[in-house]
């Protein structure tokens, strides 16, 4: 046995109990903080992606369908509201509620919908 070990052993005493090691909880803390950070970043990314979809005017889809100015989905002919400028078509009742809460936010998309609907009704040359 080395001298150092003997000194340590003599300091403790031969029959003294060894102190148990405390569990290392810092790994769990780092894991928990990492998951929280991922959750926060995902929430901001999801919110930003939905805001980008709402900001730009919604036009025709690739198959020529007219899309909802709020949700971006194909419209349903029976889901609409009448305005002094004419009808505005939506994909669902939830989009009508969102439009009624803030109509100025979707004004460009509504104009794009009206232009695309008028372009569809004009005869082709």
C-alpha cells in the first residue's frame, strides 16, 4: 500500500464509515433546461411561421382553386360574409371569426381573392 493511502486511511480511521457520494443532479438540470429551450424555440418558430402565412396575400393554389384570405385553404362556396364591396369567401367559420376580429389585417388577401375571382369569371380570349 502506498504512503498516501496509508495516511488517508489513518486519518479516517480503519472502521470509520465512508460518506456516501451525493447524486449528481446537474445532468438532469441541464437536460431539463435543454428541453425547455427547445420548447421555447419551437413555439417562437411556430408563431413566426403562422404569421408569415397570414401576412402575404393569398392567391390561387396550384390547381386553380381560390383560397381563404385568412387560413389559406380552398374556399367553400357556402361559407361567406357579405360586405358592401361584395362577398368574401372563407374555408371555415373560425376564419370568419378571425377576419371579423381584425379585418384590416387581411385586406390585401381579400383584394387578391376578389381579383382572382374576377379573373376566373372573365372569358378567355
